[in-house]
C-alpha cells in the first residue's frame, strides 16, 4: 500500500475520485494503485509529486531509502 500517498490525499481532504480525475484515470484504477495492486506510471508519479509539492522519492520510496541511504538493521 502507498501509505504515504494515502496520508497525503487525506491531509488535503481529497477523495480517490478527486485524485483519479487529476490523473485522468478511473477511481477504481486509482484505488488499485494506491493499495499497491497496480503500479503508477512515471507520468502519474510526476503529476502526483506536482499536486502534493513533493519529490517523487518523498512519496514513493520507502522511508529508509530516501536520498539513496538505507540504514542497516542490527540483529
């Protein structure tokens, strides 16, 4: 699930339908992508980054992998 994207959408009081219209896709298609069942296209990622005024990495990369750094886990 794209939990960061879900949180961003909710924080802006946007419905899945609202974001789907921005991207020019159906609400069902957007819902599938937000849940992680389907992947966003590069164009959709750029559009979402623009809508939320963030970089693609800030929205789509795992928290520990932003800026190319992944913290090592200790056992």
